[in-house]
C-alpha cells in the first residue's frame, strides 16, 4: 500500500482529487473551447490541430479521472506524464517566441513540467494498492 496510516490515506486521496480533477477539468476545456485551442495549436505548428486538441482532451479527462478513481493508475499517470512533457516542449517553447511572450510561455512551461512531475510521482506508485481506489488496473 502507498500509505500506512488513515491520515496518509486521506491525504493521498485529496491529492489525487486535486491533481486528477484539475487535469480532467483542463481536458473538458479542450471540448468547450476547441476552436480557440485549435487555432493556438495551429500557430504552434501542430499537424491536424483540431484532432490534436480533442485527442489531448480525451487524455486529460480519462487520465485525470483514472488518477482520481484509482482506475488503471499506471496507464492514467503514464499517459498524463507523457502528454504533459510533450506539451511543455511543443506548446510552451519560451525559448522560441518573441521577447514579449517569453515570460508567459515560460510560466506555462514551468507549470506544465511541474504537473508532469506530479504525474511521474503517481506513476512511480501506480503498481501499488491505492487507498480509496476503485482498484481496476491494467498492470
């Protein structure tokens, strides 16, 4: 088990809800604001930007819910980590934007990398039993 005490189990659940819930919410935004996000993705040079936005929304929603519920945690956390690391480099390339955009892109880059770190932490414990989890796993 990831944690040994009731307090630790409760804290781990709250952390999962905060982390996974935030990412799932971000994914929902990919569906409610697809056109604007696709325009940004196109500006960043992503091929098939609308498909990319929808597909990334699916990863965020399913991965976030997987973390919250403890369903396939290795797959959920791994998919989120991979998505977030790729997104940091492709979408928030602060080193390649005009100077007036550098600060905003760097902030988004750092936020995305920190979220990837959280996903990697969950991936590291994904194979263990999670308290208050549905407990369905693929690995």
